[in-house]
């Protein structure tokens, strides 16, 4: 059982830095990364942190110190990774429906590039030919993931070039003699069944022989993490075993062993995160007892956006009698974190903690209702450090022109 920050530690952080506040535990990030490198220790496998999950520069620097590379979804994430100290050769940029000028900028920065459309592949070939290696993101037509909004590999998904267009890909590559060194797929998020990755690899085996200079197979990310009490996560050891068996039985026709890449994001940072709120109001009605906290979906949108479940605990009154509550936010919209949730008796002023808040929590936050974004705190070696100041009113006016 991994160590988690205690109620007392979390309450002390809330007292010191105020609420709402995001808290990240370095030890949990390290623990998750160690699971990956231990499972794949006898293989040629490289991990890229999918930084869209959480891009605070301190988190990026810490993850860099552990050893993984970084995967980016925008040119600004690329620049943040460079700012955090990642060298270009450790930065992967997988584009999605972007202007070709952004791909040109990524090339000028010297990072690894995956292209996800025939249009941009043609533009790249026409301008750069064989001079710069790139990867191709394919859509494998596999339905996977914990919610339709986080499934990215199915036949109606916008992501990647459909595998049925392989002949067109080959035609463009041959026409411009493009240097293709990796093939990339990513089927979704919250993938528990490792056979999803097996299906993806099997799709790629039919395509691999067409690319003579291929060095890498990139299987994306999407590893499941436990949100509810009895949840399990992706069996990383079983995944490593199956990947090894598949590549042993289907070696690269070009003769060179293929390196395998994965892009875990949520897997590395979800469980490291705690979101602490304070109870503003208890409202008794005939239908429900509402617990209104000093936050809303402007700070944690996942429950409203993905129907995501976050475990919630009353850390101020952990021994109180359990009662049923609906936990809601202070935004002027339907803004519900949890319906009919069993919690230890909640009182106005209590601290409630949302677990698994490290991935897509602060990262998807906004100033909706002109409310201020929360602070972020990093806990490393038992010491707390403020890594983002809480917004102040002046931040709302910062870029406005009067």
C-alpha cells in the first residue's frame, strides 16, 4: 500500500495556503514511474510523460529528474518542456488538426514530431522531404477508454490517419521520400484491458513492413488508475509480458528490433493530486442535503464533463457519523461534484478533500463566473512548496484593454 498524505498534513496545508488548493505529492509520482520501469526493465521501452495532464513547471522538472521523456499536445507545451530543461530529443510533439506553421516551428525547435493528417504529411514532404525524421499517428479503429469523450481510436474519432488510408500514406511517403521512423496509435484513456494494446499492435503489424526506416512503435497511453475504493489499475506487468511476446513473434521485417514507446499522463500524476475545499454552506431540502464548497467546475470540471468519480473525504471530522450528501460548487450553473455521497458528518467550515485530482484538475480550470484560479502546492521529501500563487482580482483584468 502506497503512502498517502495524511488528513493532518492536508489540513495543515489548507490552513497555511488557503482553499481551494491543489496539492501534489512527489512520492506518488515516483512510485507510479517505478512501476513502469520495473515492469519493462528487460525491454527497449521509453516512456514519455503526457504533460497535458499537468504542466506546472515544477512538476515537469521533477518528472524530468526521474527519467522519462515528455509528450506534448501543443507547441506551447513543447516550449514549456524546453523551459523545464528537457532537451529537444526528449520531447515528442503529436499534432492534432493544427496549422502546418506549428509543425514547422516544432521542427525548428528540433523535437520529435508525429503528424496526424494526410494534408500535413503532404505539406511536410513537399517542404522537407527526407531531411527530418517524423512519425505518423494512425487511427486503428478500436473503441477503448472509460468514456466516449476520452476514446480516441474509434472509427468516428478525429485523431490520426485512418488505417484504411494506409495506401494513401505510402503514396505520399514514396512521392517525397519522407523519413518515417515511428508509427503511433493512441486508443483512449482509462484502459484497463491490456488486450486493447494487443489489438493495436496487431493492426500495426500489417503496416510495419511498408516503412523501411522504421525504428519505433508508439502505443500511446491511457493506462487506467483507480478512482473508486475497489477499483484496479492497468496491470502493467501483464502489459509488458504481452508486448514482449508479440514483438518476439513478429520481429521488424527490416531486421532491427523496434523500440516501444508509451505516453502515460494520468497514470503518473492522477493519484499524486489532492484538491482541498472548504464547506461554505449546508442546505437542507426535502430532496437532498447540499454541501456547498468554495469551488466549482471552474476548478475541477471532470465530474460535470466526463461524469468522473472522485472520492471525497471530510478530513476535519473523519470520525463523524456517516450521512448522505450532495456535494456542489458555487458556480451559477448546475455544478455538482457528487450526488448522494456518503460522508462523515459535514459542518460548515470543514475541509473536504477530492482524491485523484492530479490529472486534468487544475489543468482544465478556468475563470468562469470571474472566479479566481486556486493555488498549487508541491510536497517533496516532507516539505511543502507553493508552486503557483492563487489568482488575485488583478489577474482577471491582466490582458484586457481599456
